[in-house]
C-alpha cells in the first residue's frame, strides 16, 4: 500500500493502537498529523518525532474529541500545518469496563 503524498489524521495517537496506526501509515508513505487529549506527558510529541524520523511530516494537537470546538481546532491545525486531510482514523476512545451497562 503506497500512501505517498497522502495526509492522515489519527486521533488517540499517543500510545497503543493509535500510535501503531500512525507509525504504520507513515511507514506506508503518508504524512501523519496526530492528536490526543493527553499531551502533558510528552508521548504524543515522541510519536511525532518517530514519524519525522521516517522521513514524513507530522504535527500534533491536544483536545477532547467529544468536544466539538476541540475537533474544529484540531482539523484547522492539521490543514494549516499539513495542507489537507485525506485519511481520518477515528481511533480515540476508551476500553469499556467489564459490563457495557457500567458506562456512565
Ligand atoms: N486494545 C484493544 O484490545 C481494543 C479492542 C477493541 C477496541 N479498542 C479500541 O481501540 C481504540 C484504542 O485502544 P487502545 O487499547 O490503544 O487504547 P489506549 O487507552 O491505549 O489509547 C487510547 C488513546 O486515546 C486517547 N483518548 C481517549 N479518549 C479521548 C478523547 N475523548 N479525545 C481525545 N483522545 C482521547 C487517550 O488519551 C489514549 O492516548 C479505543 O477506541 C478502544 O476502545 C481497543
């Protein structure tokens, strides 16, 4: 799969599946903008560095995807910095407790 020239945006990308997806897309040739609601621990910036080390552009954004204004700001930053978004991976989320009915 060659993604040269494409721009991907991956949410929840500071660890776990989102990080793996972001690096997978970069390995396939894409520039990858990454977002997560947790930015203070520096892990999102580390993922951006790994993407750049693969020879691709990256950018980061904080914000909570359940807050519309945060999503609007995230998309604006991605398009301002990388020009467009071709691929959107809505990965951010939480693993459910044991029982679905326990989710508030
Ligand atoms: N790991 C699994 O076995 C598994 C199985 C099925 C589905 N999933 C889903 O895959 C996705 C990733 O799973 P994971 O195991 O890598 O999770 P993870 O908890 O390791 O990573 C999720 C990331 O998303 C971020 N995030 C969570 N809510 C957010 C929000 N509202 N706004 C912005 N960022 C937010 C977190 O800060 C975290 O960095 C989740 O949606 C999860 O429900 C995971």
